[in-house]
C-alpha cells in the first residue's frame, strides 16, 4: 500500500475513514492526517473540493457489490479526472461493514488521448486548408492588376474593395492554419534555467507600451527560484494568457501578473498567475475552456488556451482557471521547481513580495 500508485482508503458504513495510503494523499494533494481516523464530514469541512469524491463514496457505502464511478474534482493543482472503485469488506472487529476505495488518477491519460486526437485533426485541417489558399490569393491579386485602369471609377472602387477582402480573409485563414500547425506540432523542448519573475517584468513593459489604457500590476515573490523550462514555449504560454486577458477587456482595465513559491517537504512548485478585470468566463465553456476550438470569441482559432494546456503538460505542470475576486478571470499555472533551481535561488534576495504598477 505504501508504494502502489493507486490511492487506497478504507471507510466504514458510518463514513469513518480508518486509513489511507500515501498515493491517496498525493492524488488529492492533502496531508495524510486527514485520511486517518476522521469522519468524511470532517475532511470535507477542511477541504470542500473533496465533496464530489465523498458524495460518490457515501452513495455506495451500504452497497453489497462492487461499484465504479468516474468523477471530476478541482484541487489547487487544477482539474483532476478520477476513477473511483469500491468493494465491501466485513470488519474483523465488529459487525460494521467497511469498504476499500481505490482511486486512480486518469487526468494525464485522458488528456494525452484527447491531445492525440485533436492534434491529428488539426494536422489534417491544416493540410486541407493550406493547399487552396495560395492560388486563391494569387488569383485575386492578378485580377486586381489586370482589371485596374480598364474599368470605370465606380467599378474600380468595387474591384479594390472585393479583391482586398479576398486577400485579407486569406491572410486570416493562413493565421488559423499556423495555429493548427502549432497545436499539432510534437513537443521538442530545449530546457534551460528560466527566471519567471524577470520574464513577467519584460512582458509587463511590452504589453503596457502597446496598451496604455490597461494598467499592469506586478506582484512578484522574490523568493521564487529559477526553473528548468523551455524559454520559448514559456514565453508563448504567457503571451497566449495575456492576449486572452486583453481581448476580454473593453476600454480601460487592469491585468495583474503574480508569482508565488510553494514548498512542501517532498516537492515544490513555482506558481504564476494572470488575472484581469475583463468579462470573466462564460458558464457554458468554463469546464472545457482548455479544449481545442472552445471559445466564445467571434474571431480567432480557439486554440490559444489549448496550446497553453499543451505547454503546461510538456513541463509536467498544471493550469487552472477561476473567477477573480476582483472581477474578470484568473489563470494560474503551476510548474515543478527542481532541487538545483532552489540552490541557485538560495543566494537571491528573500524579499517577500514585490509589487509594482505600470499605468
């Protein structure tokens, strides 16, 4: 039980949790104390995100046969898809029935299957769409050159407008094809040491210069270690998140870029967030926001956040989205911090938080 990757809990018919193995603690990201000699209600009071899991368990506590369910929970590390199985045991100490609950984390497996299917679809779409685009554009440009000067002034204006529209829309479709190609691209990381705080400062300067009506807030944890990551892919991830926030803000507003270092005895993470004052998350897409082609925007390919999810997966991290307490949406990315990175950061300043506004 100490070494298997499946989470295992024993719970009696009254909802009393008798034991839980280390894998269960890792899956739910909670301390082992909460899986030993406590009632389900006590755990849910401390960890409300566990409610869907325990709701499934409690509905089967009095079953006399094996059962299985697939549930979704949202923990600090993001969305998790779990397969939960239970089987009845007769307690050796009294007449109360006990259940052995086995939990398997299917998140990575299902995500990999979805990515594979979507990538194949994106590759085929890119191939089929790309072929006719160049002849369409060339034909429009040749028509414009050939007929210019040979038609009346009114027709010339119409010719200019129509050929310009064709060329413009072809360019838009080329951008979409490039997004399809990027999503279908197999991962090829070039890891190096990356200072996330410094990267966010660069993005704050860049985006504030282009959008003076948007206030950029920096809230950076100076104890943040450098991480081993692909610099180019990480910049692409941040660009997609900030661009997504900008597109949800009408007129004046703000975007907050935050970092935080999370350290536990057995593991540590670098966490950074992009929070905005935009329109927030539409309820109909909230659960599938990182799936390809899920969007409420009238323009774009619907692949921006799917590419974010893919880059995060390549780095062994997680991403989650939630409603901002200050309005709008908040995207939080958590990436593993290497031990070597912590040693590099040990000599750095440990100023708790750096806050700066660009307005």
